[in-house]
C-alpha cells in the first residue's frame, strides 16, 4: 500500500512539472518564409485553357492577429497580402510595370484566431494564381509580405525564379 502511495505522489509530481512549461514567445509582427511555387495546367471558369500557379509559404504571428474579417463588416483594410512582380529581362529580374498582365492583385488572408493563453499562430498558406496570357519566355518572381490586424508588416519573402511555361514545383 505504501509503494502505491509513493508511486501516485511521484506520478503527480512528474505531471505537475511537465505541465508548467513556459509559453513560447514570438514578436507581434508576422514572419513569413517561401516554401514552394507549383506551375500547372488548368482551365478558367469559362473553360479556357490556362496556366495556374500555387504559392505555398510558412507564417508565424506572435500575437495571433492575422487575417481580416469578412468584407461585409466595416473595416479600413480589405487586403493584407501584397505582391511585387519581377520579370526576367536580359538575365536580370526587373520590377514589372503596374499594368503588366501577370501583375497580381493584393489578397485577403481570412480571419484567424487562436483561443486560450497561447495566441501564437503558425502554419502554411496557399495562394492560387491564374495566368490567361503568357509567353514561353516568361520567367517571373514574386516578392511578397503580409500585414496583421494591428498593422504590423512581416518581412518580405521572395519566390525562386518561375518559368511559367514549364509545369513543375519551384522550391526554396
């Protein structure tokens, strides 16, 4: 009986010590890193043949205020992911003009919230692009960043060079 009592006290002590971990701390500004970009054949909503691109990137947000609520609610910002398009010209990546047909618009990351004491958000986000007009010679790159609800901007991440004519996965 005495052995069982000591065993129970030992078990409770171990459980108490392992449950008292310090919470992980991250800065309130989000951090992102490029994971991959996949180019694939697809069709648009009218059935036209097109190229598609899927960007995957990893994110961390220390205070868990990433994403925007539904656009129907009153808010000042409607987008929170921003892109700069670069085109390969003469072997160099040059920023594309604002009216470039491959220039993406800004995107809206949906509202995310974590319940509980630890508010840190971590995960992978996927963004899909549709290219209706491109040339065999088109090689592009995107620089991108995100902004949280408090207005904190993340670092800027860059994709690898992407040859739109070739279906493959371009990884970091």
